[in-house]
DNA sequence: AAAATAGTGTCTATAAGACACTATCAT
DNA sequence: ATGATAGTGTCTTATAGACACTATTTT
């Protein structure tokens, strides 16, 4: 607590986004190629500085989400703070990271502000050779880990799906995020046993090939009971 | 990303601490009575502004921990960010909250910088009538919830204990943080079954009354396998 | 028909909880 | 002795995982 006259430290606040989605049954993260000086040309998480001192942090995250990814109405939660003094060569930048979960997108990224944004498989983004700007590798790791943990006890998995989805689509989410294979029959019963997790969505059906599957949508419950157990 | 000349927003960074400990088998949080203007006289979490733009966030948290609570060498982890524009009447203050776990303290708080600090039962601090400064009520709730969750899969509970502890002392931690009663016999076997969680600490013993108990200390493992399951 | 996916039933190994019982201390 | 806490054994029930089986589609 400052009792004496005191110079406020010059600190910049940034918002960075870990936006996850499923493509081809693999977990992807949205990365942009940096167009300005520090780490120019390198891959980085979408994000930017707080516009002014009246802007809310989550509002800034939603603004970047729309500007850089063309996304709105997606799941968004705060992830962590990254404030190590040396993390940005431009000065003291404290980044507030947010985790966003986008449903299966038809288009990679529309012709938005940053058309250089691209969905990258998380495995590639975190591969030993891959280089991300700043400490964004750590932020991606933390974001994926958060998603993994929340899949166990919350209905977060439905945020990866369209409004209507089949149980096997939901299973693909768990398999991709956890990086495991699950038995479809046990998964089916497990998901049905978590009351309020998913509810039937009309008697409609779908047809890739094989028997048509029942459609569901996210239920009212967000805390799973019993939880989905990770193998 | 700012491509044009741009006025950096004037934002203050604060560090707030949720320091938890066990006293009389109840979970307590350290609160201080505010001595300056906003919320003067109200109870608040210990904390303060970042000293200068070169200070690391966790270093600032450790500094406040020592200055306001006289604590060092305790478990400390970052908790969350609280940055709502209206949360501090003095201006835009973004608070980075940290969660600290202190072992059973002999003295409440030594004659430190803030002798007005006091351990308060969490139930009292969060009681309907209780008023905490700023959004500190929410921060306490989040800190306690973090502790509850981490007790399940990590060895965090040992951070509440002295270097040597008995299994029933460890059980008190779980009971106080989770707010439940556990069967001592099942707890005993459960804890022993989580390999690496606790290791025997010499053939010594202790004597409150009843049969002397074996002493243990924290083991090398920090991720519990199998996890402790919350009833 | 075969191949593929959806959905159900059932068995087994394991883990969680209840609780009887023994052990070792203070008084 | 009694009361108290430590520690062990065992039984019952719930759950996770394996997997046989049926159902409904496309080719």
C-alpha cells in the first residue's frame, strides 16, 4: 500500500487468446503470423494491448476474438497471467491469457482483419522444433491443460460441438483433447449417465455412413456428476 | 496490436494474497484492516501495488507475504486476475491474486509491518453479513475453491502441515478445506495408497493422548495417483 | 450380402465406503 | 480398568473397462 508520493510503474496490459477447436478429429489452436517488430514473422497467439483504461479485460478478449478470428458467441474464460519482466523486449508487458473454445468451423478464418491467422494442430504448435513468439508456447500448454482438466468435471466438451451433435462427435472431442482412444460403447453409457450433460434434440438424425445417430444438444448442467474419468 | 501512435492506458497493477492456514481444525484466511482511504477500516486481503516496472509479479507476492504476514518459504501459486474497471474507486487497478498456503502457525502474526493482520475463519469471512473490501470476497471464494480442487489430485495438503505430521493431522486438512468428515480408517489406507504422497519420517512419535502416531513428511510426488476423491 | 457406425446387455476387476477388530498410549 | 487415538482386516456396493450382441444404415 503506497502511503507516500509514488510514481506509478509504466506497465502495458495485453490480452492473449488460446482459441481451441477441433478439425479432422485433431485439436487445433489459432495462430497468427506476426506483422510487426518483436518476433516479426513468427507464429503467435492472437491478442493485443488493452485499448484504453476503461476497457474491461474480458471485453478486450472478445474484441480480439472478433477482430482476429471472426468469432463471437464462443466459450471464453480467463486462463492465467504472464508477467515476467523479460517476456517482451518492448518493455513491461503483462499478458492476461484467455481460453476460448470454438465449435467446428466450416471456414478456417474468414477474410477478417488478420487473414494470416490459421488453425494449427496443437501437436505441431508444441513440437520440439516449433517456435512461438514470446512465452506463447507456455500459454498454449497451460490452455490445453486447462481444457483437459475441465473436460473431466464440466460440460466444456459441448463448446467444441455445434448446437446439435451426436455422441460420437462428443467422443471425438474427448479423444482429441485428452489424446487417448475411448471405447464408444462405454463412452455412450458414461455420457448418458451424467444427468443434465446432454439432452435429446428432436427425433432427427444424421447420416455419414452406418446407422443414423440420435442428435443431442448441451444440457442445463455445467458440472458433471459423475465426472468423466480420464484413463 | 498498435500500428499507430498510441497513448498507453494508465493502469495500476496490484498483487493480492489469499493466505490460507489451519487453526483449531478450521480453515482460516489472513485479513488486514485497511488503514487508508478506499474502504478504510474494512477487512481486506493483504496486498499492494507493484513497486516498480521491473518487479516480478511472484516476487511482489512474496514481498507482500513477508511484509504483511511475516511468512516466507510457504507454498505460493498464482490464482487469477481481477480487472473489472469499477473494482477500485481510485482508478483502473488490475489485481493479480495469489494463493498461499501456510503451515500451522504458532503465533497469529508477529510484530510485522501490519500488526493489524489477523487469521479469520473462512466461514466467518464469507458469512452473509461479512463485508470485505473491493471484490475480495470473490477472490477468497476462488482461492478456497482452488485449494479444494487441488487437494484432490495434488499433494497440496502437505503445505498446510509442519515438516513432520501425522496422518490424522493430514486428515484434518482435508476435512477443514473440504468441509466434510472422513472415516479415519479409510483415509489412512487411501493416503498410504497414493505412492509418493507421504513418506515415513523416522521412527519418532507424538503424544496428545491415545496411541502414538507415526510421523510422515511430504513425499517426492506432487500429482496424486490415485487421486483423493471428494465425497 | 459386407462394411460401418449406433446402441444395449453383461461380466469382471477394482475401488470406495462401512465397520469390526486389534494396538498402544494417558488417566 | 476406561477412554482415546492409531492402525489392520474384511465385507458390501458402486464403478470402470472389456467385450458379445443387436440395430440400422450405405455400398
